[in-house]
DNA sequence: GCCAACGTTGGC
DNA sequence: GCCAACGTTGGC
C-alpha cells in the first residue's frame, strides 16, 4: 500500500464536492491530468492506496482530507470528448494518451494542514510538494511523511 | 494580476 | 536532437 498527494483547485472540484460524492456512495474519476509524470504515478497506483486531497491555486493552499484509490488506472474519457476542456486531439481510443484512477472519499479534516505548516516543518522538507518549482498534481508521499502529517 | 519555474511544441 | 516560443501551474 502506497501513499500519494493529489491536487485539485477547489473552484473546480473541492473536498466538499468529494464528500458529497462519498455521501452518495459514489467514486470520482480523477480526470484532467495532462502531465506525463503525474500520469505515470497514477498508473502505479493500486486499489487501497491512500492519498491526501490538496487544495491548490486558492487563498489558503492546504491538505484538506484523505481519499482512497478504488479503481486502478484506465483511459480518461475526457481526452476523447471534443466538448471537454481536457480534450486531446492526439488521443484515440486505440491509443489513449491519458489514464486516470477512481477515488473515493475517506475524510475531510476540520483543521486542514496548510502549505505554510508543511513548509515550517523540517521533517517535511523532503516532500515534493515544497520543493522548488514542483508543480506536479499527483505525487508520491513516503510513509514517514504521511505519518508526520497525520500527527500534526 | 504578477511572475518564476517548468513542460510541450514545432521549426530547423 | 536542439532550442526558442509559447502555455500552464500555482504561490504570493
């Protein structure tokens, strides 16, 4: 079992949207990832892996809860849809370019762990999240980092 | 809204 | 295969 961090802009999909899905007993296809490194990480995800849900590009960037991988990587349908903003004309159903996983809601934290707090914690200096220039929207988290954040 | 950092595209 | 131009991410 592995740990991850997945970013989402709350203006498009927030932890509250995720919680609603959870309340309805539904999973969410983590679509729209258009970065090869992030895609490759998703391809290695396994059912049961857990991920931090991170709010990016907002007033208070923070880890706001936990989600779980419930379906391994399969082609992201938005790449084939000309109406979607994630449409990729170079992708075909025979040769899909983009993969995504399904995730399910686990928990929303009453007290998010903010990016500031992560940066202020020396033990978390190794996290890709706080490394200079890192823009990855899907990244691995070590067990040590995972535990450290849970303990905060 | 600014801008640094990074990724992708496409001409050569 | 190089690299300039462009687009995107995301913190501030």
